[in-house]
C-alpha cells in the first residue's frame, strides 16, 4: 500500500490523497460502506460500483469468522472472490464486537475468550490468530486486535485497557511481519489508538502507535456515547501526533457532520453503519437536511427522492412511493433508501475533496453544516 497527499487546505488540517492498493486506488477523504458479513445490507455490488461508486468496503473478522467461517472463505479464494468485489476491502479485527459482548467474554493477557452470539459456542481471539484470520480473509487493509473501552470509562480502567491493547499491538505487528499474504495481493496492517477520552492516555497511545511505523493508523474507541465535542477534542489530540504522511482512519464515525469535522481535523478514512441502518428505518440524508420518509407529509409528495442525488433511485422514485414501501415493510424500500444514503455519503466525500482542492473547504464546510442537521 502507498499513500500520497496531493492537496492541503490552508485554513484547516483537511487534505486530499490517494491510497494505492493492489485492488485499486482510493481517493481520500473516503467513506467506506460497511459490509459486516461480506455484504453491504440491501445493496448489490453492481450498485455499489456503478451507482454509489464506492472504492472500498469493510468486512468484519468476528462475523465472518463465525459465519460462514474462515475455511469457506479460504476455499473460495478469499473474500474478494467469495463476494465478487474486486476493489479494496478493509477488515475490522473484531475488537469492537468482542467489546459489545461484555457479558459473554473474558479478557486475558493472551487474548479474548468469548461466546458466539449465534450459538453460544466458545472461541478465543489472540493478536496472532486475528492476523491469521485476516490473512485468510484476504483483506487489503487489516486492523490490529484491541480492546474498545466504553463511555464513560474510569481512567484507571482505561489505562489498564490501553496497556493491554498496546501489548496486543506489539504481538500482532510482529506476527504480521513474520507472516505473508496467502493470495496474489499484498496486505497492510493498521494499529489502533485507544485511550478513551483521557488526553494523556490518547497522547501516549498515539506516540506508541506512531513509533510502530505501520503504513497507516486508526483512531478507535470514539463514537461510543461520549459528547460530540469530546470526540473532536480527542481527534485533535491524536492527529497532532500521528504522522502526517500516513492515512488516518477514524473508526465507526458517523453522521455527515462528524465526517466533515473529522476531515477538517486531518482524518482520511471513515466507516459507519448509519447510512444503511437509518435507511432501513426510513431516515434519508440530503444536502438540505434529513427526511423521515415515514412522516405523513410525504404521503402524496410525488417529487423525486432527492433532486441533488446522483444515483438512479434519486431520479426514478418519488418520496410518496418510497414512503409506501417503507411503511409497508417492503424490502425494496430499504434497498432504495440504502442506495440513496450511501450515494449521499460518497458524494459528500467527493464534494469535500473538490473544495479542498479549490482551497475553500473551510467556508463550504461551515455553510453546509448549518443545513445538514435540519429536519425537513
């Protein structure tokens, strides 16, 4: 993997760059649709490519490990061949999922022992096995195994957790460098900065991660319930330390406003389930604000879903028809809304890149932030 920066905004820390992988180039800032179990819910790969124009998607180590199982994916020739996606894939290590299983997991120096949410079976993840699993999945970018702390989190626990995460990182990084890609493309490894919302812990974590010298770095443990401004403060703290020359990935974030504020603080990569999850519940994102398509006001509104939208669903279907589908529980409704929302997120990143290159990102961001949170 290679990363190059082409433009820097003069009033913020926003920048444009290109991540070059064996499965293609990714222009940054970039939003990555979440394909937890090897599929972006409700969206076909042809739509992801031709309509949404996603350049990279996510898979999740925990979920893919449990179902369909790594042996199946390996026999298929890796996740790219299993699901038909020939562009880059990033895999989360499963640390967040293990965190969410608090009642059914135990953390040790060796790793995490947990029970499957599917059938209750017992499993163990270690920093080494998580690398091995991601080798067999064949993702272009793999993540280090870490512990994601909750919010609120007492400093004593956060410090203990960070110590464990850094020990796991050292072992995972060593194992990554002592192993090789199984398939005919190279893979890279991103460490994750933890430390909850404690400034000194975040600084220590960022220095530790920077010293690893990986090709890219991630910021984890945010957007877990902390106040939004606190999240932004932690991003500032971390990005003051992480190397400018490496891509920075803010994990699991977030709203359109979160993305723009993250970009202004020097973040290059984002992912979140929000566009598809909210779509299935009838919430649409537009450049004029958010729409709850279930509201009666849209019942006889036969205008297009989003006149500014660039996907075929934005022009082909009306708000009234989409409301009918969502209210009726029709699968097509969730599909249409998901394509729209993902198209909006990807277009937002495209516009951000355009304004960074034109050196007017700061004013554009401030103007659009005023309307993004409007309820239409």
